[in-house]
């Protein structure tokens, strides 16, 4: 690694630097997998939907990844996490990068949100990634890295995202602390995308704990996942601690930091879907 925390790409062969990605069956996870594949990295792809994961693996092999291994992972189930971690370590691949991307969103007010759904959301978005990271941390070599896909609501509040925002704030607290502790050894970055054109709103948890099952207009008009992944990947490799990839959400971030009353007024006007 050079002095700013970025990996020296010229010092190692990408074919010897495996990248592991959770939630790789669609959306930003799929786009990041293809980004890594085009650079020649072996991949370990994790998700629940195995048919979709195998589709992504085929695309990655065609894009240039020398090898691609898929595994079933359910971050809502601690036994699944432990089994998956053991399988990853059993592969014997040199894991150079861990990308914690998998997660579930929310479409419910704090007052109406189902308590069990909130617990599930915290497990999938925060406790699960932390458990998986702790199991794999000893296998990451000096100069390796961890990338955590957070959200702009990990930076500021937004209506109908109370527990989702809480889970992302928790990720920031944990991994920003780890970034300080591991500064001499690993590059650890948190990416905060705004609305990206993925299916995340379809699977978001409604107030009764069921899937929202709707493609929100804001989501369908969001950033292209491939563009988002490219920006995130480049910034991670350069050692950026926090990566903000957004359009109008950047305005909300600056207002929240510097003019809170204006933020409150604008955030309540923006459609939460």
C-alpha cells in the first residue's frame, strides 16, 4: 500500500487477488462483480438466490475473471454465516478484498414499523456483515481491503427509513472504527450511494414486515448500477475512506451538515418512494 492507503496495483497480479462480494446476484453487487471481473480478479460470489448468482458468475467469467465460485449466504441466519465463512476459508483462495454489499431496505414510518421486521433488518444489514467480517478478517492479507456498501441515509435521516438508517449508521460506527484500528494493514471504505436503479425497493420491508413489492419511481430513475460500481471501485482502490455517489441527495447531505432547518423542510417534501 502507498502512503494514502491505496493499494499499489503494480505490485501484485490481480489473478492472485480474490474478491469476495455479498449480495452479488443483482444490483450494485452484480455491477461490482463485473467491475472486478474486468480487472482479472478471481471472485467468490455470495447470495441467497443461487440461480441468479450463477447467471452473474457466467457473466463474470465472460468478462475476464479467471475463476468464479458461488456460495449460498443468508445474512439473516447466523448458522448460514458460519457455514459460509468456513466454506470460504476452506477454498484456500487468497482473499484480497471483502465487499459487504448485501442488505434490505425499508418503507415504513418509525411508528408503524413491525418490531420483528426491524430486528431482521438490523441482523441482515449490520450484525450479519459484522459477524462475517470478523470470521474472515484474519484471512485478509496486509494491503487488502474491506468495502462496505452503506447508503446516503447512513449520513442523514430520511422519512420511512428509520431502522434502515439506524442499520447504516451502525455500519459507519463499526467500520470507521475498524478503519482506524487497521489503518496500517487494510484499506477500509464505506460507500454511500443515493438512489440507484436496482430492485432494492421491491424487497424493502413494509410496515407489516412483508416485501414492499413495488418499484419506486425514485429507484427506477436512479443512477446506473454500472456507473455507481465504477465510481465506488476506483475510490476504494485509491484508499478513500468515505465514498458518496449521488445526484440530488448530495444537496440534502450539505443542508443537513450546514443548514439543518432547510434540510428538515426539504427532506419532508421529497417523496420517500
